[in-house]
C-alpha cells in the first residue's frame, strides 16, 4: 500500500481503474452507481464536455465515493454500492446515506 487512505479503502476499483458511461453521456465510477439512489453525487462528468483526466481526478476526490469505500471495508463488503441498495441490512453508515435512504421509502 502506498498511503494510509489505501489501507482504509475497500478493494473496489470504481473510479480508480474503471468508469462507466451512461446513455446520456454521464460518467459514473462503475455500473452499480448508474441507477443508484441519488446518483448525482457520483457523476464524474459528461463525456461530451469533460476530459478523461478531469473525470479521473473527480473520482479520486469524490467524498461520497471515498467515504462509501471506507464504510464498505469496515462492514466487510467489497462493493461500496451495496450500501446504497441494502434496505434490510444494518451497516455503520454516515447520516447523509441514512437521509438518502429515507427519501426512497
């Protein structure tokens, strides 16, 4: 591991080694975030407007994605998006995710 953040993050490669383009040109860290609740928090850019370099930088600095990766690892998950979709499981999650889930119910 190169730094402390890598030790804390999950093994998820979303936004690190892959990105996914949606039909409308919006770019997400991986396919799991394309249809996630409140997915605008995970948009890295628009392929028609933004450079790949810009989107890689946004992925590395996205506080929501980075926090989910840390939470996923703390909960024994390899996929941080599972937290967004899991309505029947109890995870150690921050308040912004709880509020986002309440809006869906």
